[in-house]
């Protein structure tokens, strides 16, 4: 399912809020093949790192999200970021914090 610029921005910001950290702890990029960009080119560990990717309607829409996240929200660009219609986001070494069990 292709997403609009606003939908992608909203979902990425929610992702950062959910998993925490500063914007500078994350990396963002654009690619045609997001899984290859994440796991192949940027060395994201699929099991250990926190990551997501969203397909935009067009490459121009993906670039608009990328510009917003880097220029307005100050998320640094991924080491490997190119062109395409997919926007990816990741934070290496971050893990979701499990909520304590009730009564524990």
C-alpha cells in the first residue's frame, strides 16, 4: 500500500516516539529496494536493531519526507541513501524496552 507524504511523516515520528531516543540517534534514507538498503548497504540487524520502511506514492514524495525528517526534525541521513520511492528509518543498537510484569 502506497502512503502519502503526511502519512509517512506521521508514522515515522510515531515510531521514533514509541522507541525513544533523540532524532540524532536515528538514520533515514530513500531507496527503491528498502530491505537491501537497510540490511545490505547499511548493515542493519533485522533482529536486533529497530527499523521500518514505508513506500511513498512517488520518488518525489519520498524525497519530500526525507527532506522534512532531515531538515526540520534533524534526523541524520543514512550512510547509504539513494533514490527511489521507499523511505527507511533505523536506529542501530536500540532495543525496545519491555514493560515490567504486573506486580514485578
